[in-house]
């Protein structure tokens, strides 16, 4: 045999044997691990977690449709008869269940997935549509469930906690449902949604070091009837469109309840936002949105801060020991449809481009005046609103014989001229003139 032939054979053997050349890259180099004894004997669980009977198992890797059959999972991979992974306990410092590039329907249920070093993911899904993950417990992993490039997933009734990054993360997915999960004690977000469209319903999330839920560059999604608490921020959306955030409870968060950055055409409705440090709601550069029926109370800063936003509709909102503040750079940032809102049991008055109007101050819990001339507020008592009376780009307006107390600002004037505050009493608040 000549030297060229020998060299050719050696090179072929090296290429076949080298795992780094595998199309699975990193995943092909993972060493198999031994199944462990039941975690109930080693790691304390929360008292309210029911422990079913699990069968110890090594980590599972599905990389194509044939793997389901070759590894002996029951089912045929159809919608009516999906492949099933269930009642397994998997301890791994890599991904416990790894499913990629399969076209089959599958279910992961009643499994216990964990590690002792917050490494890897409980469930990793990539290019694998039509999956169901339900009734699983994932703890002490980096991610609980991470799905990308996969559509029509159902993630429900799972308990995910003590995680190094996210509880659930979706990236570039469509038509997924995340329902009735309990997620807590995550180093980053409870749920993180990126470039996806999905439904997030009836989840309970607390003790996230960042947002309980964060949505980035996502669209046409619904966040409904969830509870977000005791986190840095209850919920945030950034660079999104057509997000419906409704009937959620957001409380006891230590930077803000809800934040919107650069997200338009949204519906923010019937939420209960209370006892948050910082803003109850920060609405930053969000256009053409409906904000209705929310109850906002006891924020340490503004209840609702409408910041550099335009053409929003605010109606039927109620503020208690809170209020509405508006800020912008030109008059269009104050031009909204604001009607039928309540501030501390009284009318929240909003007047734009009005002239020579006499207002009975006793009717109002807060008054916002923008681009007006000659308005007069006579009498009344306003208490515990963020801004008792705010005048933006207005002139020749009068506040007379009005009592304002216990707010961040009693009277706030921004870009206004020749206005008079006379015979009024301000207690635990003051007058601020800006511009």
C-alpha cells in the first residue's frame, strides 16, 4: 500500500472519530451520565410539592425522528398518539432532556429534572414543533425550559425554581401557550419571550432578580390573568407590538410594577397594580395604545407615567394614593384621549386646548391641564395624588382657594406662563416650576 493511501485512511478515521466535526457540535461531545437515586432522599423540597414516583434515568437526547423509536419511547409521533417521556427523574449538569430537529408530536410529563450546580437546561427544544411539557418539576438548573425555532408548544402546570437564569424562555416561536406554571427564585427572568407570538395565561411568578416576565421584540401576544410579584420589575415589554396585557395582578416589586419601552398598539386593561416601589406603570414611548379599567395604588413614585408617548386612550382607570403624570418634548406628547378616570375617589380631570373654563375644584382628585388658556380652578381639596394640579404649556391660568396635600407635587408647572396660585393651602407638598 502506498503512503498516499495510508494518509487518506488515517484522515478519514480522524474525521469520523472527532466529535467536534459532528453537526450537533457541543451536544455530541457531552458524556453520558449515570442516573441517580431519587432526589427526595438528598434534596429538600418545598412542603407543598407532591412527589410522584419517578424512575431514575440518564439524560435524553433526541436529534431526529428515528431517535424516538431507537430509544424505545412509547407512541407513534402523531397528534393522537405522541411519543411520551414521563415519570422520569434525570439529574444532569447538561441538558436533562434535549429535543432538536424532529417533526413528531411528543409529550414530556411528570418528570423531575435537576442538577446540583445550576448548569444546563431542564428541557431544551429547538426546531421541534408540537411539543407538550406538563406537570414537570425543574430545579437547580440554569434554564428551566428553553425553546427556540419551535412552534405550537404547550407548556403547562410545571413548577420551576432555584434557576440560574430564566424559568421559561421562548425565542423565535409562534403559537405557543404558557399556562398555569409556578416559577420562583430565578436569577434573571421568570419568563423571557423574544421575537415570538404566544399566550401566557394564569402563571404565578415571584422572586425573580430581574423582571418576573420580560418580552422583547415580540408581537400579537396575550398576557392574561397572571400574578407577578416580589421581583425587580413585575413585567416589561420592549420594542413589541400588539401585546394584550390584561387581568393581571402585579404587586410588591421593588423597582416598578410594569414597564413599556417603545411598544405600540398595545392593550393594557383591567390589571391590578399595587404596592410597588418606584413607578406603578412606566409607559415610555408607547404609541396608539388602549389603557383602560386598571386599578393602580400605593406606588412609591408615579402611579402611571405617560412618558414621551402619543395618541393613547386612557379610560376607566382608578388611582388610589397615586396618580397620572405626563411628560414629553412637544405638545403632541400631551394629546391623548383621557376620560372617565378616578383619582382617590374623585374625577381625574384632563383638559387639552381649552380656553376660559371655570372648574369646580371640589369635583376633582387630580387635574391635568395642557395647552390651555384662561382656565380657573376654584376651591376644592385634593389629597394623595402624585401631582395635585399639573399645568403644561398653558398660560393665564388660576388656582384659587384650593387645598392640596400629601402628594409628590402640589402644583407642577411645565412650560407655562403667567399662571397664578392664590389663597391656596399646600400640605406635605409644594409648587414646582420647570421651564
